[in-house]
C-alpha cells in the first residue's frame, strides 16, 4: 500500500514526500483509515512502529479539511497527552514535519523549564497542544488553558503513564474534556489496568494491534555476554573496541549507574552523555542533539528517560543492566532495527540477572545467542535466597543512613541561616 491509497490531502502527501516516506507502516495502514472516518482507536503498538504518524496525520487532515474556527479565535482543538518531555518534543517535531504545508499550529508544553515561552505561544493561539500531565494541569489551574473546545484527544504511551504514577492527573484531564470528541488510545502493552482505563476514554473503539509486545523485530540480531558484576565496566570497553559501533544507545537501570558509566567512558576518552530524570531539560536536549549529530558516541539512558528518543537508523543498543521486566527488554532493543533497518542488541548479564534472561527468552520465545569468546566470563554464582535477603537488608540500611545524613545536614544548614538572620 502507498500513502496515496490512504486518501490523504495534497499538503500532507507533499510533506511525507519531503520526509522521504515511501510506504505506510502496518500501524498506519490499520489506524489511519478508521481515524479519518472519525472512529475511536485502541491501539497496541510496539516502539518504533510509526504510531506517531498514525495519529498525527489524521488529526492534521481533520483540522485542515474541517470548518475553520471563528475569525480572530484559535482555540485548542486537539490535545495529545504524553508522559515525558522528550516524547512530547518528538511529537511536536513530527507535527511540524507533516503539517509544514498547512497553516495548522502546534505547541509543546512540559515541566522543568520556565513557562513564559509556552504561555506566549498559547496566547497567540494553537490548534494542537502536545503536553505532559503536570505542566498541562498547572497551566489549566492558572487559566492559560481551557479544554472545552477539544475535538481530538490522544493518550500516548498509556502504559508508561500509569507506571510513572500519572493516573490521577489523567482523570483530572478527562473530567475537563467535552463528551463529544474523537479519542485515540495508544499503549505498547495492554494489561488489565490499561484496558480498564481505555473503557473510560473510548466510545465503541476499533482495536488495532501490531507486533505484540512479546515479539522482537526480525531485523534485530541479539547477543548475550555472561559476565560478573565487577567485570561489566571492562567488558563494555572491550565491546566498544569495535570501530563500527560509532553510535550506541546504552541502558542503565539507575540514574547513578548511568552517571558512573559515563564517568568510566570519559576516562578512556570515549564520548558519552547520560540522559535521566536528574538532568535538566537543557542537558537532556543537548545530549540527544550531540548523539544524533555524532559528537558523542554513547548515549546512556534510563528506561523512563528513553521514551521519546527517536534516532533514525540507530544500529546498536546495549543493555548494561538486564531489566527485570521482560517487556522492557523488548522496548529497549526496539530502538534499533526500525523500519526494516538492521539492528544489533548486546546484553551484559551478571549472575543475579540470569533469571531475568530466562524470563525474557520465555517471553520472546527464542534463545538469545551467547557470545562465549570474550575475556570476562561469568565465574561468580548467583546469590542464594538467604544471601539475597541479607544483601537487600544491608542495601536498605545504607540507603536509610544516606537519607538520614542528608536530612541532618539540611537541618544544620537551615538552622545556620536562621542564626544569621537573627544576628542581622
């Protein structure tokens, strides 16, 4: 099938040609015709399947083809709600690309930055608003945003929304939306909680499913290195000796771990940057820009921060830590091998993660190829249940000591400031 067969209007057809889009992806083929007819959609689509275009193109076409708003007014007519800043920015960029030959305006709002530029754009008037929940509710409470004119509502990455604790924010937004609207619900996974939420949002939806979460793209080659926890830094450097690995997205379980990996890579003069929740918005965007433009070789990301990272023709994904949820593994490696391109996934597994690999292989129904010939083999044994309990107890004790120390130091600083004020 071609985009011409989807009966898209000429300005959008031209924009797709400008982007060198040749043929629609399966999610686009399935969803776009129904969305153009005004149906609600419940879509299960794996990362990298082209779902942003699947909802962005029909919304743009509806807004261009439908009746214009009253002269002098430009109310918000479409709301796209998404969990992270990075994903919101990516969706905004896609709307700009697909709508470049139309007069449709969009703006993106998210927290972590000054709101002035965002409120100025809202005052000028926008047709499509892309938002993260926190900043949306904040600007609604301040009176900058009203949702009573919304005709199209998209909830994107719904499963990640719930994982990040946004369920109450979503309910507040839903309460402000008009009953008469077209709703689009996209989620990579469909657990019961997601299906239950979708019932409150959608009316007689068409269900669309592409590449279920248990599958990995056939274009991705998967490799597994069994090693010890202490050997992971050296093993990573050994793997990065391959000069073809010039652009690597590496996943770390924790924010501190991501920073530590970057520090080790910098010591060996390997360009790297971390992207996670403790980084400012400007730091995240700079890291992503530097990675896309080849100024750094390795981008280290946590799972939540990685949602919204969209890099054309990314070939290498490294799992420095094996995720304990097998679905997360599928999402991670789905960053490579997109749109038919070849991808390579490399996973570094310590003894305590062996059971995670078993769960992953059970989910994807295939054995990941082991790389035996490397200098840092796994020689340690996994902890027993008793050893694991002792380890977790000690870790919890150290964490509590750390936070107690922080509270104590903060209290001393605050009392010191009070003493100085009293002296003045």
